[in-house]
């Protein structure tokens, strides 16, 4: 199971960062692979909310439905599922001076024959993780706050 984890430091406080990241529609702005991310249904962003996400990674488009499975003042867990994979994105946010330290971890679990792609996926996801640090840091710093 490929796992990628990155730590970044941003100038925006946790009370702004956590709600922003909990609304996974914002992934279009901060996730390098996301092409679109649309809320399924309506209502408040809370545990149980879901989004239809289309990502393009290494030239291949894939669709997952992500569900917000955990949300606290310092941690959120989003789980995306389709027939071939489960993607678990865990984001922990802690105060760091007037800003935040964000630890982003993505665990990708392939199902069935797709498991053969795990070694290749690890290399691809490491590069995406590096790109994510730059993109996510810029977006979160831009929230001001």
C-alpha cells in the first residue's frame, strides 16, 4: 500500500485551515492531481459529507467518491473509494506560532488486479507529494488568517 506523508508550515491559523480543508471541493485549488471535486448533496460540511472527485495522475483519469469520515479541530480524514482503490487522506493541523503545521498523509490501497500497480504508484505519488507541498502551502498562506 503506497503511503505518502508530507509536513508543511503555513502562516494561517488552524481555525482557518481545518474548515477550509474539510470542504474537499477546495482540493481543486491545492491538490495537483485533482481536475474537479464537486459536493454530492448539500448541507453543512460535517462527518458524512461527500464529494465526487476526478483526478488525473500520470495521464490516467480516475473518479472516486470521497467521504469526510472524521473532523475535529485539529484532524480530518477523507476516504475516497472506487472499484479499484481506496484513498485515505489524513490531515493533522497543529498551532505553530501564529500559523500552523500541517501533516498530510495519503494511503492508497489498491483492490484486485490493480494491486500490481502499487510499486509504480509509490514513485508517482512521491512526486505528487512534493508538488502538493508547494501548492498547498501557497493556497493556505493565501487564506491570510
